[in-house]
């Protein structure tokens, strides 16, 4: 993974894949926190799990770093010998760490795809929800719900209704939401959750079924 590759570059030694980012590989048992050997051996007779080595917690329970910065970086680029390297992880687990997300908290990340991130001690993986090991707490899990129609939809609406200007888009949103009783969901691309849903849907009442709008 890019995450443990970066950690390996910084420390000058192989840094194991962390539980959280490793959860997205479809190779890690997220409850037992170990590689699933029978899957790892499917790759043309190569034991991928053996090559990866044992996965490790994203953060050490002691709070200590995983390694020191490499001697090469110290001598070549002037890094301090005291510089420590923590285990690297993926963007969504890092978001959860940066926000110190706890159970019953929710993080909404607005990007190319819009992502809802949370923590739960009682999870059941499904086709709509990605479940990862929690980078902050080994006794619970983080979940991710990814919505494909994110920033590209906002950019399309900005270009269509706001002369292509984000300033006008922001002004329009801030001055029209308070008195507006119309809720819209725009899905020009097949959505990931609910899977395959396409179209523009509007409603005058958030609790009532949406009606299609073109």
C-alpha cells in the first residue's frame, strides 16, 4: 500500500501494513486482525500474506512511534535524529484520527465523492457500507458510506445556475436555504449507495418519498 510504502521510505526499513488501511484490501479479517491465508494464496501460487508480514495496529497502544527516521534522511536532508515515524494509514482513517472521532460521532467529508465516516462497536459489513478497523481503538470499527455523486455534481450545478462562479454558488446557497422547502438529490452518475440509483429527485417534505424531477 502507498501508506506503508511511505512509512518504509521514512524509516529506512519495512513498515508493516496497518490494520485500518489494510482493511480495504479484501485480504484482512477485520475482526481477528490477521490476513486471510486462503485468499492470499490465490495469487498465482504466491503467498501474498507471507510477503506482507503481520499487520500492525495503526497507533501503538503506548502512543509511541513505530520507528525512528532513517539515517539517510538525517545525513542527506538534515532531519533530526530524534524525529520519529508513526505508522502511516489511508486518507479516510487519517481523517477519523485527525477529527478524534468517537462512537456516535459522524464526519461528513465533501470531495470528489462525498463520504460519511463514523465509529461503531457493533458493525455488520454489507454492500453499502465499508467497514474498517478503527485506527484509534482496536475494540471497535470505523464505517464508511461513500456517495459517488459529490463534487462533480456541485460543479455542474455551479456552472448551470451560477455562471460558473463559486462565489455566486455560495451566495445562492446561503440566502435561499432558510425559506426553501424543496429538497433535491442529484445523481447524474449511477450512485453507489443506494446502488445504481440515477436521476434528479426532489421533495417538499424530507420525510415523504421523493419524486423524480428532470
